[in-house]
C-alpha cells in the first residue's frame, strides 16, 4: 500500500481548490485507488491532499490520466510505503 501527500500553496486559493477537486474527480475510476482527503493546514494557506493507493503503479496510472491539471503538475508528491495501519 502507498500513501501520497501533495502540498499546495498559491495566491488564488479558490482556483487552487477548483484544480484540486477537478483532479480528484478522476480518481474514483482508477484501479488501485483507495482513499483521498483534501485538508487545509491550520494557521497557513497550505492545502494538503492525502491519498492511498494499492501500489505506485496505480498512482502513476492516475497521474497520467489527469492531463494538464496545473495544481497537480506543479506539486511534487511525497510517497510513503505503508508499513502498518490502525483504524
């Protein structure tokens, strides 16, 4: 399992959120997608998108499907292999 974190920050938060939501609208149809969450950091303008994937191949398939989405194309994802999860 893979966790991916994208961090976004820009002067036009409304446009940025619109781009993020547009990109995430495509994720439900990608094989291997598990979960996504949009979060705004307290006391900053940073927006974090956390997503979970079956593996890096699933994530890469989604990245290729989002086209020219400016928010995701300008953000460098951090990738983490999930060792253990508890709910």
